[in-house]
């Protein structure tokens, strides 16, 4: 492959293709750009040359974007893929991620959105795929399970990690059972969730499978993550204030409380006096995320001081692919991720509740 990356743009509207060709041409990597106005033409191009990225529209006649990407994921598993659509539909988004799409974009309309679109594509081209589950690129196993739940899936997720193989059963988006080796139910689910890399495939549903897990998905993921943390944590040798050893830290308790709030997708807590110590739940790459959250809060705190605007309590950010809230409390930095369908006002009110609950 040449040093310049190759990008294929797919849209049935030739005028739209020209607009986005000009936008993609602004990528710092200076990619070679190819276009196709139909699914069969795009697949033919992918078979003739090696590409780094396919960006596809969703709504197209005869063969739509999801159909194209389903074929592409099977035939070209290493190819990065993105959907670019004017359809703001969470079900379509869930289906797209479930078949392995890397990023689902709503077509940018403002200069800021276009800049974000360019940054995301450039980052996507340069990403490595180690340390993740193949089949959905750059996604952790927790992500994959959450996508199955979000899409109300009735299926069986078969997960392989080396010589180990496990299964997770879904019914209408609920995890109803898991099995690996001699383990069944919640213990099997926890074992599978401890795997950091591997392969997976989605099998047909088994309607008659007996339910062995009755907890909510959120509680199941939280308790499994906590069990994994306890299993891998080093012994705590410091003396607790009341003389009791091994009690859960205040930070862990706060993370657990926040994680149960409706609409929360991940929680991260770090301390200003020890930024390397991070408590998190369901957060990908917690160390760089914690560093970014601390730096962002510090920048806004300095801005507030220069403007004499008073003490910073919390910030809310609404993005194309993630909504987040940040809060700074007594040398602690909270970063909370929210579902895309949670609006700015609801995030703001939730962050106020978190600040009120955790300020002490």
C-alpha cells in the first residue's frame, strides 16, 4: 500500500459526494479519495484495491448502507468503516455498531461539526486494533454487550479468548444466561467479561433457553466490573481510619452510586493530588480520559478565575458521538458519560445532583 491512505466515499447522490470529497481532502494525511454511487460499485472497488477507510451513506436504493457494511465486514474485516447519514435514529445507530461500524456520523452542518468530522476520520485512519475484540473494531467486550442490549437483541454471543470459549444469551436485549467451561450464569458472565481481547460472533437466538440471570443489565455489568476489580486489586496495607481493613473506598462508593443513574454510560473519578489513581466504571482508556478531564477542568477553572466568574462546579459537553459532564469537587475530578439521547438540560440537572450528592 502507498504511504498515503485511501478512502472510499459511498453515496447515491453525486453532488453530495463532491461536497464530502472536498471536506475529506482537508485531512492532514492527504488521502487518496475514491467515490462510488452504489453498493455493488463500492464492493467492486474494495476488491480491486486495498483501502484504509470506507465512509458510506445510510439511505440508498437497492442496497442500503447497512447491507453494504454487513458484506464489507465479512469480506474485509480489517477495513475501517464509518456511516455518514442525515438520519438521527438511535435504532439505526445501534444496528450499525452491532454489525461492526467504527463510527456513526450525522452529516455535519456547521464549521465546528465539519472540523470534528475531519478529526475523527484522521484519528480513525491512524488507530491500531490491538487490545480489542475483533468483529467490532476498537470496541471492548462491555461495548459489544451494551450494543446487544441497546438493540433489543435476541441472540447468542459466542466469545473466544485463545483456547477458551464462552457464550452469552440475550432475550429482547436482556442478558439471560452465560456459560464458559464448568461455569454458568453470573459467574460465567464475570469470567467472560474479564477477557481483554479475543474474537466473537453473533449466533441465532435460542428461544427455549432457560433464564439463569435475573439482574438488570446495568447491575450485572457493574457487579461484574467490581468483582473483577476486587480479584485483580493488590492488598490494601494502609490502616483504615476506624481500624477496619479492606473496606471500599469513598471514591469507589461514589462511582458505584453515579453508575446507577439512568442514562449514565461510564463514570471516572481521579484526584488532583494523585492523578494516577483512578476509579472508573465502564470507561474505555481511563488513564488518557482522566488526564483529559483534569486538564479540561483546570483550563476552565483558570478561565473562570481570569474572568472573576466564581468557582467552577461542573461542565456539560454535547458531541456527535458522546455526551459528557465534568465536575471538580475537593481535589476530585468527575467525568460522566451519558447516552446520546440524553439532552443538555437533563445532563445539567444530573450533574447538579451529582455535585450535591458528592460534595462533603
